[in-house]
C-alpha cells in the first residue's frame, strides 16, 4: 500500500510486471527514486485499467520523464460505490495536489 493524497492505493507494482484486470479505479504512474520512494508523474482514472495502461497515449511521456523503473498504484473504485464522476473528482483532486508532469503536456 502507498498513500497518495488522502487515499490508500494498492501497489505500487512495476508497470512491466503487472497484469491488471479491467476494473474501475483511479491510478497513479510513479517513477522510482530510492528506498521505496516515488515521484508521481501521472494521475488518471479508468473504468478498464488493464486495457487503459496497455494503450495509453501518455506512455512516451512516462518513459521520458523516468530514467528508472515505472510503477503503477491503484485506488479501486467499484461501480457499485463510485460513479465515473466520483473517479474524475478524485483524479482532479490528486492532480491539483501533485501537479504530475505528464498530466500537463
């Protein structure tokens, strides 16, 4: 688990090693620094995280911004408790707090 903002995200997992199911979540793309420390370089939301990560249009930015390993952490937002609007609200809140570089290119 990793705390991002006021939320407990699962992970982080190396992005190349994880195979996530297509479930709804808010996700963070992280760049490993040292000693289990990470920079948040992208915040997103999706109803189908597995598919979204494999086809993401910002993947080049992630790779350019991170000279070490890329990780993903997820905050699951099951559709029986969260709407897509709820996901976008959490995403916006975290983007405002962290100002991830790949969200603004």
